[in-house]
């Protein structure tokens, strides 16, 4: 092989290796793609939507009520779930007449809370039950309350299970939008 050919091959190999390392670092620490498998977050996210998740934002600030988050499922650590954050540690949650109350105040600051009906199902959301979220835990619900296994059933999400914040739907093309 000619020396020029060897130099070109080395240059391409180096460029590919750098690109691969950068892609792996971005995926591991910054942004990761996820596919929505179920309808538990309808109408916000539907089956087959592909989203990007910001994996580093919660290193700098705590998640906020109403944000759509991705996390390791408490009951199935090998699975990733996506739900809406309702309450943080030391807050109380009650579902009453289809509305969510956090610390006694109805969540209605966002359109999603105004139009969704939340059902009293599971051990952690029985009618008349006021639950206190333990420190370093979260209470999360799917937007499709009729078809979501969430904190109402399995309890509180440990802070350590948090992966990141849903940012944007990037596929299918006609659904491209910021996740709210």
C-alpha cells in the first residue's frame, strides 16, 4: 500500500473513532432518544412517538411540577417509564373529583391539568386519601389517567431513578414539537 493511502485510512479511522466516542458521551450524559411504547401519556405523547430526553438538566436543578420526566421504573428497574411529575418530597397529594390537589391547592396552572380527568385508583390515590410524598421521592402520573400504571399503584418514585426531562418529539415528522 502506498504511504498516501495509509495516511488517508488513518485519518478516516481517527475521525470515525472521535465521532463514535463523542456520540457515546452525548448519549450517556447529555441527550438520549426514547420511543413511547404505550398510551399512558395520551394526548401529550402517543404510541410510536420518538423523543429526545435531556439527561443532565436535573444535575443543576430539581424537576418542576408538571414536567414530563423519564425514569427507571420502581417495580421493573430494567424498564424506563415516562410520566408527568405531580409532587416532590414533603408535599401532599390528593385526587378529588378528577382534579389533583398538591398541598391543598388544585393543579390547574397548565392546560393539561385543566382538561384531564384523574381517577381515584390504586392504593395511593383512593377517594379521600391524602398522601405525603417522602423526602427524595416524587409522585408521578400518566396524562391518560384511565390507562396508566403510575404512582397511584406503585407508590413513590425514588430520586435516584430519575433519568431526565422529555424535551422534544422528533418523530414522526408531523408531530415534531416541544413536550409540555
